C-alpha cells in the first residue's frame, strides 16, 4: 500500500510547486502603472512600453467602477472604487494601441509599444 501512495504524493508535490511558481512569473515582468484618477482621466494618458510581455498595474482612485478595455489588444478589466489589479499583455508588434474606460467612453488613452532594444 505504501508504494501506491508514494507516486501520488510526488505528483501532488510537483503540482503544488509548479502552481506556487506561477505568480512569481508575473512579479518578474516589466511593470507599468496606469491610474484611473478621481477626475475621470487616466494617468498617464499615453503609456510607453517595450514590445514583448509586460504587466500593467491598474489603480482606481475614483469613487465609481471603471474598466480598462482595449479592443485591438483584446483585454478588459473591471475595477471597483479604490481597487487595484493588473493585466498581463504580450505583444510583439510595435505601434499604438488605443484603450478606454468602458464605463466612461470619452476617457481614452494610448498604449505605445516600442521595438525591443
């Protein structure tokens, strides 16, 4: 009976170690800040990032829900008042990609992807 438990226990341990390492990967990515201001604007409105994989930390300083949305990047994230979160984006093509607050569609920004150096 002991022999049957050992492979199972090893598999569980390997799964636990693999899943424990996943959040650390997001922490190691180049990270950029985007703040939804209380006056209904983004800060910064134009965010420059290198091509590749990166993380944008989102912070909602307003008293209303907001949504980071970019149709060309196929990303969206809803944040309640005072909430912080993040999105991870992988993009290799340099260019300008619009984003907006879906709850306040007149609030727009641009993600500028620069060539990797």
